[in-house]
């Protein structure tokens, strides 16, 4: 769906602003903090301004309105967490007794204090939400053709990132091609600080590459068909070379779902028959052959590690204690690293520092309490309902819409064991995916 009637905001300017933010997120938004995030925040300013001028409530679909309420609700909640509260009210909040006791012991007058226990963490979270919201809202006001151009831009940048990942993997341990030296010294990681998030991005864009290949094949554009299927193979191989177990599982699932959903329906709707079905299968087969030759040794070593020894389970165990301590309002967006440590026994501590719970449902409960959980649940229900409706109505004969349904569930599923959507590069691409998925089927063709 395209919003009309935005005076003084030409589509070209809006598309360029969205392209600027998308490029900044993919090139500089793969880290956890720092200068890269600043670049993304600055690039989001024109997108935020244009989104505010162009987005309209009346023409929006029900799903888009629900998504808008989730975004506005999350931003409002973060803003409220930063508002100072009087001591009499602050002392009634769960988990604040220790804070007040420590301030009293240190002889520091506390006065009015905000709900959040990490002001700058909440500010960073607020900025991240505004980046996501501005891109999603602006993308919703663009035409389907404009969003397709943004998608192709994301695929081009992701392919270049995959090539960088190949070079990193070939260069070996602690290559100078790695821009973050504190995370994952082997395998492909691209412009990311976390290989799991790199693999998530590859898996999220993989079904779109297959869809564009199917679409090009239907139009009998041979060079474009070969190009998009080659991109699909490259993204699949890059996800495997990251040596991320979850990332590889997501890539396999996305590839399989893409082949089953896109080729079966497209094959029925066209006269290309078996040739059309075999072409995407061949691209995935090439990727699998590359994985067998270049990535299997690293993958097998990762698979031999006992998953029960992963620190994620420890974060879940003690993170739940933290969530219970700060319910119902939470400790503040972005405050997990500050509030989790006291709940982890000294004997269970390791040499690594827990920045995130590696489960976004749990981390949302800790940081935003029940209001944040309701917002997160609304997002999940919206995506599930839209996907279910489109499947029942059989409107997924549009390859891009079908790919969006698959891609949307990649970071959502990954968020049960990690935190990919807290990285700008993944979050902005996810916003682009939702701009496709939450539109009507008639506008998506």
C-alpha cells in the first residue's frame, strides 16, 4: 500500500532517504555500539522527517496500524522510563530498594530518579527504535517498485558483505579484514561484530534472492535469472562459513521454505514447468557443494560442541530471576547488562560479560516488563496473522510477498536464542521485510 497526499515530499526524495539509511545500516550498523551507530542515527534523520510528513493513518491497513501502535508504544515506553520520579514514588518500584540503599551508604543525595536503571542504555534503545520506526514508516509510503529497488540494494550490499566474509574465512585466524577484534576470530563475519547476526542477515535475504530469480525466470530474463540464483547460492554459503549453528539452520530452513513455497506456486502459475523448478534447486545445490568443500570442517567442529554447555542456558536461568525481581514495569530498555550480574552467582560466572539475555522475550520482560511483553506479543501475532491470512487466501502467488513471509520469521525465530534485532543492520532490513509483508496482495504485484 502506498500513502498518497504527502505534499512537498516527492517519492524520489523519500526513496533516496530510505536508501541512505539502509546503506548506512548495512555498512556501519553491524556493531554493538560506537561510531557505526552514530552514522546510522545521522542517516536516519532525513528518513524520520520524511516518514513523519508522509505516513497517514487512514489509508493504512489493519496490520500496518497494529505495527504503528507497536512502534509508537515502544518509543513512548522508553521516553517514560527516562522521566524522573519523586523519591516517594520511586521507592515503590520493584528492585529499587537496593539502589536507594547504595546511594544512602555512599552519602549521595538521590532526589528524583528515572525508572530506568541505565539512562544511556535506554537512550540508545530509544534511538534504535526510532531508526527502525522511521525506516519502516517511510518504506510503507513508497511504491512497490521503489521498495523492490531498496530490496535489490540490500541484496547487492549483502552479496559484497558475503564476499568479504569469504576473504575473512580464507585469511584465517585474526585476519586484519575483521573490523571487530573481540568477537569470533575465525570464519565469515562480514561487517558485523557477531557472526550469528551476519548469518541471520544472509538467511533473511536468501528467500528474496530465490524469489527474484523465480520472477526473472517467469519474464524469461536469462541474465537476471542467473544473477539472482547466484546471489542465493552466495548468501547460503556465507551463512555456512560463519560457522553459526543457528544461522546455518535458519539458512537451510529459509532455502527449503523458499523452494517449496515459491517454486511450487510459481511453477503452477507458469508454463516453465520442470525447468523453472530445477533452476533454483540447482543454485542451492551449488551452495551445498561449496559448503561441503569449504565450510564442513568448521561446521562439524561447531556441531561437536555440547549445546547444553552454552552460556545461553545460564542467561535464561538467572535472567528469569531478574525478570521476576523487576516485574511488572521492568528495569528500563537497554539495562540488561546492568541488572543481570547481581543475579548470577559468583561460582557460575565466566570470563565473558553478559550484554544480552540471548532471548528477546526474556530480555524484554526484564527491561520493559509487562508493557513491553504486550508490545512484543502484538508484533508476533500481527506477523503470524498476516502470514496465515495470505496462505489461506492463496495470495502468495507474488514471489516477493511469499519471500517476505519466510524472511520475517528468520530474525523472529533467531531472537529466541540470540538478539539479532538489536543490531541496526538486521533491524532495518527486517523493517523493509515488514513493509512488504504488511501490505495488501494487490499492491504487492
